[in-house]
C-alpha cells in the first residue's frame, strides 16, 4: 500500500506527559494533530489549551495519515486493538513507547504489527526514541531524536513532519536497536539514581554507564540490533540523559531506593509509570534465555524483583572473576 508522502492529519494516543508533549510540539509547529485520551487533567491546565482532545476513535482514526502511540508498554497492545477497526491501509504508525511488553518480552513495533496484521504492512510501522525529556521539550529546549522504519522513505516522511526549530529527528532502519536502546537504558538509570544518592562517586557512575551500555548492546545485538545504533541518540544519547537527569522517573526511582523506600513505596511516590521496573524483568528473561552475561542488568532485576539489597549486589559485582575488558 502506497502511503501519502505528505502527512496532513495525525493523532497522538496517550494523554501522559510524553503524549501530551508530542501533541503540543506538533501543534506549535502548525501541524494538524489531535490527542486521544480519557484523561481530564489536560483540560484543567492553561498550558494545554491549544490541544484538540477527543475520545472518538471511530471519527478520528480513519482520517489520519499518522498514528502516534505514546502509552506505557503494558497498555500498548490494548491501545492498538482499539484503533484496529478504523485504521486505513495507507496509514503510518509510530511508537513513542520506551519499554518491552512484560508478558511477552516483545518490542513495541512487534506488538503493534501483531495487532494490525493484515491491516497495514510492517514497513509502515516505526519507532521514535532518543534523549527526549518531556518537560524540557515543553519548555522549548532543543532536543534530537531518532525515527526508524523498515523503509527509509517512510522514516523520512515522518522525520519531515516532526522537524522544527527545536526538535531535530534523524532517520534509521534499525528498529530493533532503537527500541532496545530506549528500553534498556531505563534499567541502568535506576542504578544511576541509587549510586548518586548513595554517594558512590563519579568513578562508579562513569563505570556504570560504560559497562551498562555494553550490556545494552549485548542484549540488543542478540535480538537482531545493529551494534552501531547503541552509539547514537537512541543508545548512549538517551542513556546519558536518563542517568543524569532528575526529570527521569527511573532515575528518581533509584534515588528513592537509596533513601530506604521499598519498591512499592517508591512507585506510589512517583505515581507515573516507571518503565525500568518491568523492563528489568523482560531483560532478565531474555538474557537468561540466550545465555548472555549481563551482570548489571541481572543485579538490578534482583534488587527490584527479588528483594536483594543494593549493597549486596554491588559487593557481588565487585567480587566477580577478573577478566579482560571487552568493547
């Protein structure tokens, strides 16, 4: 099916901070977009008065050239199923979700393609990921991102649609690498928040990022990603931002764990979705299934899901058999 080379109407599905930010950014760039959400909070904030908000899938979806999903990974499949009766064959779909589906360990574009099978070709399903903190973008601060589709022509169409004076997208065809970078960095960010709050120092923080990136690359490549993708915006770029910013919910979660909060207490305090919690379980399952050496990821999983103490897993990490550094 031939897609429109020029997007005239888009829709963002998901009224959280990221979905709202995407919709506002497009509207401020004179794009015709609608936000589909059941949340009433956006109507109560003057900042979001420009938003066109609807709950009518049947009216909006058939008219759209581009559908953007910005929902938590655990709710993505259900959200896609809702639009499936109304989607047109020419429509492009873009996932802005950063996480793996916990029940299947699948990346978001796989979830979308399964729900839209025989409705649109896989080449029309892509992903956007990068160092994109929602609050900074809402404040009109410059940000870059990666947009990936199986066919570069579709990536370029969406790239042109999103491009603005403050938001610069780059294109890729490595959907797998872009998604594993955006998902796995959340796990490392949890550890980063803990290290900072526990005053482990800059040496340990740097080591965490380098060795954490190596584990992200190992797991991603085992699933079909390109190694070089992890050295770009959706890999190391997103990792640095998430591991250093107090705006990151995953980083905040690690800080609270350091302060003595339980996992449930920390989740309750942050309220919004912390993707790294479920992603740690998926990464653990994938790593064990493929016999991969991922000591940092496995350690973070044990802290979150097996009640291991952070100090205990750090001690075990430092007591591992000495080895040659691998890139």
